[in-house]
C-alpha cells in the first residue's frame, strides 16, 4: 500500500454496510473507528468485487479512509444534517498517522490526499469533480484549496506526537 485517500461518505453519522464495502476504515461522528469489509491489502491488486471501490481510477495501492458525515451538504451555509464533528476529524487524523507509520507512507501531497485532490490531478477519471473534502465543518475558514495541506499538517502533528 503506498497511498492514503481521505473521504467523507456523504451519509449519516455511522457507517452502513454498503459504506463498509467502499472504504477500509470509517470514522463515526463520535470518533470511533470501524473497519470496512476489505483489508487495505485487498487494494494492492484490485480484483473485481474483491476490493474497496473508494476512488474511481485510483484504487490500486490506495487505503480508503472515510468520515461518516455530510449527507445533503450543499455549502458552508447549508451543511446538511451531519457535518463532520471535531472529535471525528481528530480521530481520523490520528488514524491516518498510524496508517502512514504502519505502511511507511510519506505524508506528502503525492501519497496522502483527499478524494477531491485526486480528482483535480486526474481529470480523466470518475473521481474528477468529487467534493470530498472541500470543506471542514470544524474549521470553516479553511478554503477548499487548503484543506489537503491542512489535513497533512494535522497528520504530521499526530505522527510526531506518537514518537514521544
Ligand atoms: Zn470520496
């Protein structure tokens, strides 16, 4: 596994069984981590029906981590019924730091990214135009262009904290 791609589910506060098919790890609104149906290793070589389909055009080698939230999100003034919570976001960053360490993944824009960033870099894929993650409800002042680097800084912080 050489990459981590972060998502939101566009669903409710806890994972559904369908969502568990799509991601390797899901974090609920209380910050609890749920394992998906497939292990990350299932995406090392993607066989039909045997891997987590989280990122169109980018599933191979990619660990999919998703926050259970954001159903009916429209924009910062209309965030839907289940905005990402602070505890959920922090738990997600902590999990990504552990995954980066366990799989020896560098916390760089090439290796740790949002689904939105992947789509922007790969306009030929079905991931183009995905909006997860363009907005962070606990940090509403961060622009959509800056969410990815904000996330990487947070993950690096947790990585450093775990070494103490
Ligand atoms: Zn996504």
